[in-house]
C-alpha cells in the first residue's frame, strides 16, 4: 500500500518512508549597510574662474546604463514553441543533462519541449503541452531549490515559506536522485498535475512526487505551484502507469 505524506508550508523534503530525510534550513539574511560618502564639499577656488568659466567645470552627461534584473527587470519572456500537444504515452526524443548546482543529478531535456533557456541556474521555457509540463516539473523544482531561483515558482505564502534562500545544503536533496518517469494526472493549457517517479541508489523502494504546474502568461512558461509548501511524496511499488524516461 502506498504511504503518502503531505507537507504544508514547511521546509522538510522527505523522500520516502525508508528514512531519507533532508531538512532545508532558511538562511537569515542580514541587512546590507552601504557606507555613504562625506557630506562635506570642497569650496571652489575663485581664482580659477577669474577670466572666464573653467572648461573642466562644465557638466558631463552621465552614460546610460542598461537596466539589470536586480533593478526589477525579470527574465525575458519565453518564445512560443511548436510542439506535439498530444497526451504522452511514451517519452519524447530527449537526452540527459547534468543540472547546474546539483551534484549527481541529471534531468531529461528535449529540443521540442524544452528547456529552451538554460542560464544563471534558471532552466526555463517549456512547451505549453502535457509533455512540456512533465519535463518542467523536476527542472523547475531544481531551479527553485538547488538553483536558488524563486521565480521558478508561483509567488505564494507557501512558496516563500519553502524557499531555501541560498542555503548551500539545499542542493544536497538532489544528490544521486534518479528521475525515472512521469505520469500526467490531468493537463490543460493553464494547469497540469504531474506525478514524478524517482529513486535513489542503494535505497529500497521508489517514490513519487506530485507537482502542480501553472501556465504563466506573462512569462509564457510553466511555473511550479508550491502554495501548499513542499510537494507531497509517497512510496510507490507499482510503476506500470508511468511513462519511463528511456
């Protein structure tokens, strides 16, 4: 019988009843104090301007600076992807790639379904299809935890509570984790529920994470919904209903 464990709003990433428990601790970020310069200004020498204005004193136009993401500009909007929207009964053409920021953790990637962008720890831009959601589920969660990218999730109190906020131990949750397959519970253009089949070497039993993904029209991409906190997980024995990555 499957054993299901639901986590609401906490930071406990419990993989299954065999005893594997990884706790993500939120790092308390201190205030950043920027020292200010001196408020005293030097008085100009009146003798310099006796015979006219000093050319060096003329105002200089400041150079325009490109806005940065830190100043409020988010990731660029994903381009539309022409992909097969059929409900998947087998894995699409794909290859395994090591995820940046997590040791011994690889994910399936597809030219057709994404991620089309892999930069700065944020792998994103997936097709608006059931298969795109299946590929996005483990990657967006890894973005959120190991990639320290809050934008991978839908903003909510649950996501803010679960966010590891730069904790270097957070990526250890993915060390040796094997993505085995997936099962689409339901899917539409706006939302998908994906069950992710995983296993860890030298650990008895397999496990299933259940993810809810929501389509973000502004980003033109999937985002993982962690409104209830960490995704629920259960031990599974029968994997016949899952599409295996092979």
